[in-house]
């Protein structure tokens, strides 16, 4: 996920780049470990547990690992999607998520929806699209 920060442009960040993780203590630990010691454009990166919509609002990336799909979709629908990159472990592209991780041929990759990215108002490099296993319009 850290590599997504290299290919996405956020218009406003503030002093801290925030990554929210919803619903899984294991995923929270893993994401914290993967972002440990890293910075985004000179800013500190903090990884938080997403307990509600307020946590989503302060996050630039929100990661939703496999969990209760209904709760994930409810929270997503209620959130302001602007300026937030939503990433799911389940394939939720058809449900509006911009990026979903997928496993194909025993390899972890991701698929991207251009249309869903436009909703977020984020600028994404063409190189991110070229790295995706699948790009959906």
C-alpha cells in the first residue's frame, strides 16, 4: 500500500499523512509495520484504527481488509469519498471502491477503477494503472 502513495496526488494533506485501517487488529499491525519509518513528501505517516466516519474523514488512505462486507459497504456509502483513497482486500470495485487487492495465479496484485478514482478527486499516475492487473473504466 505504501507504493500507492508514490502514484497518487492529494491536493491537501496537512502535517501528517494518515492511513486508516478498518476492522482487523492483525491488518492494523501489518499496515503499521509496512509504513514504519516511512514518510510521505516529508510528512510523518500515522496509521490509525478506523472506528467510525470521523476516522475516515481524517485519512488519506482507508484500507478495509476482508471483514463484514455489509458493514464495510455501509461505512463506505456514508463517507465523503473526496480526497480519500479507499483500498479493499475484497473485490469491491463494482461497489465503488477505487482499488481492490486480488489474487491471481497465486500472486497478489490489484485492480483499479478509473471511474471510482474520479469520484475521489485524486490524481493518479498512468504508471499506477500500468502496474494494475486489471483496469476497469
